[in-house]
C-alpha cells in the first residue's frame, strides 16, 4: 500500500495560507497590491474588529470578467507571470497566484467585479475553501473583495492573533507602506466607520504623502535625496537630524516600488546617520531604489518582504552616498550654499534678543566715556560680567532651561532675562538649533557661540536628560512600552529595594524594563529601553525603587512621572560622554522641540549666557574703539 498521497486542494490552500496570510494585515497587503496591479487610481480599505471581523477592499481598477473571476481562485493562476523568464523582469506586486485562494480558504470570501462598460458584473462566493459559487451581479467599476471571519475555520491560528488595536495598527501600516510607494494613487482607510488614514493622490509632491503617513510634523524637516550609480537609482527623502524617532519605524526602503526589509540597506542608513543622531534615536528615511529587475530576486520570502541583490554591496554604497551627500549639504551643518544666502528665519529671534541686550545696556553706560574701574567710588553696581561665575550659574527653578542671569539690584535697569522673565522659563524658538558648538570644558560643559553675539555654556547631562524625558513621556502617551533591548545583568540589592522592584514589576514593564527574582535579594535585569543599555544597573534599580508608584496605583503619566525622571537622568548619565559634534547638533534640535515645563532632576540646561556686549565691557573698552 502506497504511503505517499497527494494532498487535497483545500489542504494545500490552507498550508499556503500559513505562509501568505499571517494576520489581517497580510490580507490587506495582498488585496491592495492586487488593486494597484489592476491600475486603480483610488483604493478604499474598510475594517471591522481590527480586520478579524471584516476586511473590505474597493478599487476602481480594470476589473475582471466571469472567466477570470473564477480562475483567480485557483492556486497558481495569475495574469502577471507566463514563463520562468518573466520572473526576472517583474513590474507587478503579485506574481505567484497564491494569495486569493489562500485567503478564501480561511474566511468567508466574496468578490464582486466587472470589466469596464460591462452590462453585467460577476459575484464569486467562497466559504472556507469550498467550491466557488458564481452568480451574475450588477455592473460596477473595478473590484470589491470582502473577507469576513478570518481564520474562523482554523481556531488554532486565530488564537495567535493579538489584541484588536494591535492587529489594526499592523493593517494600517500595511496600507501606509503601499501609499508611500504609490503617491499617484489615493488611499482611504476606515475602521468601524471612523476614518483612520486619508491621503488623496499627490504625484507632484511626495512630501505630502510622507506627511500624511508619518504625521504633519515631519514635513518641514524633509530633505530630498538623489544618487545614481551603475544602474542603481536612489531617490526619496530623509528628515533632518532635528526630527528623529525613538525606534526604527520611520525607516522605509523600497526596491522597484516594493517595500522590503534588508539588513544591508539598514546598515548603510545607520552608518550615514551615525555622526548626526543622539544615542537611542533613529532617523526618518523614505528611499526608493530603482534598478534592473534582472539584478534583484524578489522570490525569496513568502510575503515578499525580502529580496536578494546581485550586488548588495554596490546598492548599499549607493544608499550611503545618497544620504551622506544630503546630510553634508544640509543647513543644520551651517552651510549657506553657493554665494551665501539669507539668514535662516529662526535666527530672527536671536537678532531681537541681541537688540534687547543692547538697549538695556545702553541705559546703564555711555560707550564714549571711560568706564570706572570696579571697586572705585564712581564704579556702578556690578553687572553680570563682574559677578563671580557661581552667581551667573546659580540653580534655576525646577524644569527651567536657563539659570538666572543676575540678581536685580536697586537703582539698576533690568538686564536681559529680567526685563523679559519668561525667557528664563523656556528658550525662544530655534534658540538651541542656532548655537554653534566650539568645544568642551571639563569633559561636561559644551561651549557654544550664539548667533545673537553671546557666549553660551550648556550642561550636557541636563540637555540629554531633558531630551530623554521628552522621549519617555511620548512613549507613555502612546500607551505602548518601548521595544526593550535584551540586557543581561544580575544585581544583589537591599531587601527593601528588591521588594519594591518585585512589587512594581508591572510599572517597570510599562517603562520597558523586565526584572525577575534570581534567588534571595538578587534580581535579574533582563531587558531595558535601548537608551539605557550599558547604564549602571544597580544605581538605576535603586533609584527606580524609590520612584515607583505604590502597588495598585494607576500607571499613568502622573504616577510614573518620578520614574520617568529617573530613567531620563540615568540615560543621560550613560550617554553624556558619547556626544560627537553630529550628535550634539541633533540634541540641540531635540531641545528646540522639547517642553521645558515638566521638571527634570537636573533642570538647568544653560548654565551661563554672556552677551558679547558684556565681554566688551569686561575688557573696559567700547565695542568699536576709535584708533
């Protein structure tokens, strides 16, 4: 008796579904790709219960006649591939002919389609891989496919599905990837009748589609990228280092308009940005790599998310060159282009600051007359430049960016920062990004030149702490913990500290840390947020034990505020010695976008600010002496 038997078509399709249909997002991806291949100019996606209840894809493509509508549900039936050689010249998204029969085998599937100007349309109904039922239907433009009760007949597979919100997020991301690749197509996504993503076609300006996909805040930071080398064309946009993310979700790479994940490309991108990004930050990149289809194999992954290049190194080098060229020519490095250029708009605030300084000083002294020496009878009360350094750098109020410049003395006109005290609470727009780093003092303080003619000294630890606090607060607001990085460390702690940490494991998990008892009062720290990899585990855990909310407290921004400050401080302590010039510039950009109202453990970012006029005055001569 034969031991080998041919599997039934139904079972074959369900096995294929295990490779092609991983979750609702897989269905969305495959069906929307078919809509794009059909020449659609508008694609609409409607979801219910995160896609597990129903997925409906509507398009205005060329549609199908009755014969094609029936044949498309046969395995390996496709209009996109005829011979083996066609596999190496593909210009379509799909090509294997597996998606539709695989989806229909694990759902209640309905297809309604018609060719242009047809008098009658076609409806095909399949339930759980059963024999397709064909019937005539009213004519329509394009195709509508409805997928209901996904995995209803494979309960083991359905158990692996995540929460509705998680599945919805993956489905929306699948549409965003396709929308970025095809700005000439309009995309609309809704869930439960509520619009999630609306993006009309924008072929003239791809930045509009990027802003619709990643948020309007990225639009002003987008910089074009272009490079061509030996048959490889790289185009797209990157965001300036002033706009970064805490994870790699803003990196999108496309090969011949197909979204792919490739380690070599990601490595080239990270290498290009390594001197510009602060530790723990990731760039925003949307790159399109166009090349001869014969030099790339797209048939190496069940979901077509990976490819194999004939010359992977050459492609990576082209990507690196494209990004590096854009970064070197960008305005955040202080370049003004050929022939100079107008002063950036954000420096206008600094010009106003310089004028305000001059006017307040003009009330105190006449530059044409000699200034009496300090300590003489005619000498005025000491100004900021005559005060000792400690007075200039006295601690600011908790959460303030600036230390008070000088005490207000009787009989003196208010100095800069006193006439406008709100400037001591938060910097004016663009203040930090306009600073020009000049050097490091005492391995901690960064000395900068301000465009308004000032000497500015920054506390690197406080600056990093402020930026990290903002990142952690944004993470908490998204109600998703950061993706933890595996981190192996065992720490022996006092009994009270170990007890507090074990009781607060839920709060720690909310913050991206995982701890487990390791016997006695020893705890194993198994995962931390990426920015804390390498930090002093014992000091971090002891500080967190004092900052965690009591057991049973609501884990919200208020109860976790002190713990967030601890994380920010320790992340800053770990990174402050790693600030290259590029990372410092990126950090200054983050400070411009930071909120200085929440308090930090170390709140004073600017410890000293001396106007040029004050330096001239200390030199006991006018700024423009007559020789």
